[in-house]
C-alpha cells in the first residue's frame, strides 16, 4: 500500500502536479464565474450562431400596411429587400390613364402572406419589428413584389428584376415620371 502511494506521488510529481489533497472546487458549474485574465488562462471557444429559419403562418386577418410590411399577432414584419409603395399613391401613364397602384401594391402583399406558410430569415429585430427575408411556396416575396411593380428594389440583388418590371410598365412603373426617374417621387411632390 505504501509502495502504491509512493508510486502515485512520484507520477504526480513527474507530470507537474502538486502532491496533496484534491480540491473540492467544482470543475463545471451552472453559475456565472468571474475570470481574472491576469492569473487564469482559460481556453476560449468560438461559438457559431445557429440560424433556424423562422416559420410564420399569418392568419387571414393579417394586416398589410403597405407593399412591404405586414402585422400579425401583434408583431410587425418588414421585408428587407423591398421599398414599399405608398398605399395612397395614384399612377398616371403618358396616355392620361390613372390607376390606384398604391392600393393594388398593398393588396398584392396581403394576398402573398395571408393564410400562407412563410419561411423567413430574420435579418434584424428591433423591439416589436422584425426585418425579414421571406419566401412562400419557394418564391421570394420581395422578388415577387418587385417583379410585379408592387415595390422597388432596396438591395442590389433585385435591381435587374426592377429593370425588367420597368420595361414591362408593371405596377408603379406604368407611371411615366417613375420610369423616367427610376424611382417614384414621394406623395407630397405630386
């Protein structure tokens, strides 16, 4: 027995461990522990964030405020890649015809989200507002709205889609002034 104890002390001394009683301090804890970096050198492990897709199932009572934002169950969702059309906007073509393109754009978003299952990626969350990139049935919502002229491109990835909608005079792009500027002026300017 004494031989085994001497062998254990010799092995501990050879590996650099101090002989003596074992500490009762826990190795793992579920409580926060203050670390003094000047005296303690703990390895830091990088933690990668796990991005889980946000699954939304807006009810048929979801409210579309304009062509890029909607509310459901007390939370506001804004499409990151789309610039909304003012719901009060009227569009005038060169031949003098007038359309309520702002209301049509708002209704287009409502039809895309109400009662549908959406797969979204939350880009930014601020208080009660989530800026999201969503798709329904494999179709990107912002891209669909920009292609139909119900919104403008907010990011470079949708610029070509917007240019195609302008050439087809889709939605807000039927307005000659919007096409000439490449964007629609604010409602106060009309």
